[in-house]
C-alpha cells in the first residue's frame, strides 16, 4: 500500500488529485496540507512551473520526482509507484529540455 500525504497550495487541485488517488486500490491518502516539509519521505513534485531553478531546488531538497501539472493521470500514478520503489523520474517535457540544454553545452576537456 502506498500512503500519500498530499500537499498543494490550491484546495481545488488537492481535491481533484485526491479523488484520482483514492480510486486506486493500492494508494491511500493519509492527509492533506497546503504546505509541508517532511524528512525521510519520498516526494514527487507536481507543479505548473518547470523552471530549471525549481527543478534543481526540488532535486537538491531530495525530491524523487518532478512532474508538470499537464501530466496525464496514469503518468502521475506511475510516478508514485516509481518513487515508492526508490527510483526517480522527471516529467518527459522537463527531461527533454534538460537533455537539450546539456547536449548544447561544449563537451568537457578530456583529461590528459
């Protein structure tokens, strides 16, 4: 059973996500919050803002995933399962942009 503490600053968004999650047999929403900081938990960020600084800050803070709110419901559910296995993931749009930025950089100088 995956136990979820749902945190979002918008009550309407929280209620919609809660309804999606509670429809799953293996997911239990154990609480809701408008803002929450917890240690020793797996966090999947769901946001409208895919800015690099937000992504990097979330990952540095220990987030296991970073998804944009245009994510399909099935992808959100999959992301929760991925995070619970101890793996990590990024929204495909975020991944594509970060890869594009990475490959556009000049390669590092090889060590001699």
